[in-house]
C-alpha cells in the first residue's frame, strides 16, 4: 500500500518531519511518500494562507507524476481543500483534522484541540463543524507559537502543556495536536497530562490504511462527484479540458 502525504505549505523540512511521523504510524507494507507544493505559503496561518494552500495542494496532486498511490493524507490542520481533493483524485482522501477528531470521539465524550496561533482557532472550528465533529469539541486553544517556531521542541512542549490545561478546564477529556508540525509530541505530553493525546498525522494514516484495506473509496454520488468537464485555466496559465 502506498500513501501520499501532502504538506499544506512549501517548507520542505516540515514535509520531512510529517513524513517521519506518518511512517512511524504506518503498518508493515505501507509506503509513505511526502508531497510539498511547488508554490504557496511557507506556513499556513490564516484564511489567505489556507486558500492559497488549498489551490497549491490541488495543483500538486493534479500534476503528480510519481508512483501510483492508494490513498492521500492531507496534513494541514484546519486548512481548506479536502473536498476539492476528494473530487479530483480516485483514491480515498483523509484529512488530519477530521481524522484526529473522529478518533478523539472514540476515546472521550469531549475533546480539545491545541494549535498554533489564536488566529487559526476559528478556522479549525469551522473545519470541525463541516466534518460533523464540532459538537464534541470543548475548545480550540492556541499556544501563541507560529508554525515555523515548532522546531523548538522544548518551547513547543511547554506551550502545549499550558494551553492543554485551558482545554481541560473547558471540559476536554481527550486532546488533539492541532498542527501537523506537532507530530511526535503526543507521547510526552500524554504522560504528563494523564489524558489521551491524538496526533492527526498518525490518525489519518491508520484510517487511510483501514479504508484501503476494506476496499472503500470516495462516493461519486452527489457532493463528491467527479468535476464537470470544462476548460480550466490553472496558475501556470495553461488550460486543459477536464
């Protein structure tokens, strides 16, 4: 089985970190490939970045010419684009936001998300609502750290623990890492907090493996029907009939 994991930004170092986390979660026989958009924001932090990221990820998958894959994992927490990707590709598509939330709902009555900047919280809340798991979310709390600041592991852990206390005070029984750049933090903070902590990258990889193993794919009836054939002009200026 081969899974393509798409970073939502152009920072190659973050793609590599995400891929490491995805491979750690993958089962025997699963190959993980990382895909970094050729253009877009260096980090996705806000509505503008998110919409640019969505278009860039769609373009990266549209022009992908690597080995055939069995599933796509979208590693942008709360970022846009998952619905468009489900129209575009034939393989199952799993977004780390909804994957983490769905697994969190199996572990406790209410969950909390600890993310990066406060400006991302509303966007994540909207994404969870659209995925149908918003009602179980007790709180989305920002750490005050930017995406590119997460490489400082000690600082990130301290900020996460402080934000996690606020999420628990709001009623969260399970916590979710609200950024793909936090992958790998779950074990250390879970032991210190005494609650389950779900990593979206690992959750998405395991769900993708399950969908492929069960022979399930995206429904083409209704909302995720294939895109209508028409002329589309992409960012490079080239048009192609779809």
